[in-house]
């Protein structure tokens, strides 16, 4: 590698990969396996260098040269991957998938609203095409990348009312062994929750789609909804029974709690259309746990989804203030421009709720604003990761 590429490579391994989730892990495939394999495959290496250059460019918005470098590396990665695929050269599933995901995440942190979705769809198609062969069992990198893909797909599906994971796709998720996602706490793909909660999020989306499309009603889906509620209750009992001698609670427990609480909010809003005023205790609890996570890793990365789900339903002064504190802390997250787009969506939800409240002369807590519709109107399809 030339001197400039060496600098970018070092920045990726010592800075970018260091705050990839989970922050407390010392055995992240993104920090160890991924760079090692990248040295063998130029297009994967270029995707890592592009990611690093883009992060540096975001940290210093006045440095346009870094942005040019990031785009050049990105183009080289895409061209190299296409050539490898079209030339008949044998490239393993894990290398292809990891490269696509790195390109996807470069687009995510750049704040581009739609480009990341195209690569995520491409990665998902690769997974579905290869699922019978189960290539993710062949290597640790393949396993980590596949599980990362599944996590991204579940979170991405929550952005839309109609574009949910189908029953077939959910079956594919279960077949690869979703129970493995969170069993190794040192493995770098976990986002801080259990596979049961992840599948609950996916199931909620599928049920919501059926209701909104008129295919089913809440009463006809009562058994499925009851199963999710029981799953959430069981998760609450398990996680809340974990006593912590630390104050605030440990990061691991706080991460689990915020996801469970946010999933309850997500269910109440998307299935039962519950007004924000009825969700205030849940919103407050989410931010209690967000603060606990931040206490342990004030400069670390944090998954957007739980806090975002709570923030868009914040109506009281205390809840809004807590959400603003979280946004202020997140704005200092290093070189991730997608945060700013997400925060603008939250602000617009609050603004629209207040405007409607004043127009109809009803309390803001009674006004329901669907952030998914608003996100589509704003053209702000951001991955909440």
C-alpha cells in the first residue's frame, strides 16, 4: 500500500472499527478478520479505505480532498467487485457479502437516503440465493457478515409501512439460526438485544402491514399479537430480574432494556395506534437506559433505533429534553452524517404534531404522527443503526 492508503487503513482499524458495535468487544471481526481478508482482495480493501476516508471527510467537512478520495475508493471497490463477479473468478460468499455491506455502510454514514438501500437489497438477494448452501457456516467472517445483514434488514424494514419482511423472508431468517445472533457476547455483530426481540420487531412489522393493507384486522390477528406480547413480557421478566451492583446499571442490561421498551412502543404505535400521551412512561424508561449506556461509553457508538422510536413519541417537556440531550450527544459521534438526517426527522415529527395540535385545539399527546410516512415525504430513508 502507498503511504496515503496505509494512513486510511490504520484509521479504519484503530478508529472506525473500534466504535463498531459492540463497543466493549475486543474480538470484532470488523477490526480483525475483515482487514486481514481485505489485504487478500483489493476490492474489499478499497471498500474499507472508502469507509475510512468518508469518516475522515465527515469529521472535517472543509476537507473536500478526503471526500474525493472516498468516492474514488468507493468506485474502485464497486468496479473490482463487478469484475470479479463477471470474470468467473472464484470469490467466496463471505468476501462478496462483506464488501457489499461495507459499501452499504459507507452510504449510511454519508447520510445518502436511498443508495444504501440498493446495496442492502443486493446483499439480501445474495443471501436468499445462497441460503440452501448455507455458506455462512464456512467461515467466521461469513457468519458475522450474514448475521449483520439480518440485523440490518430487520431494522431497515421498520422504516416503511408496506415494505416489510415477507413470511418467506422471515422463514429464511429463522432457518439460518437467529438464536446464534446474540450467543457470543464478544462477537462483533450484536446490536445489544436478543434474537427473540429482533424477531418480535419483524413480526410486528408483518402484522402492521396486514392491518394497514386491509388484508387482516387486529381481532383476526389476536393470536399472533398475543404471542408477541407474551414474548415481550417474558423478555422483561428475564432482563429486569438481572440485578446490577453498579449504578447506573451495566451497559449490557441497559442495552437490552432499551430495545425491549422501544419494541413495546413500536407495537403500540404500529398495531394499536396508541397516542403518545399513553406511551410517556415507556419513553421515559427508554431514555433512562440510553443514559446508562452513554454513561459507560460516552464516546462510543449507539444503535439509533431504540432512542429514535422513543424520541418521535416524546411529547412532554421532560421527554423532549431527554431526547434533545440524546441528539446532542449523538451529534458528537464521530463522522456519521446519517445522525443529522435522523435528528431532522424527529424535529419535523415534533413540529408537525404541535402544528396539528394547535389547529385542532387538542393536546399534543393526543396527536398521532406516523414517522414512517413523514420519513417518506421528506425523502429521508435513513437506516436506524
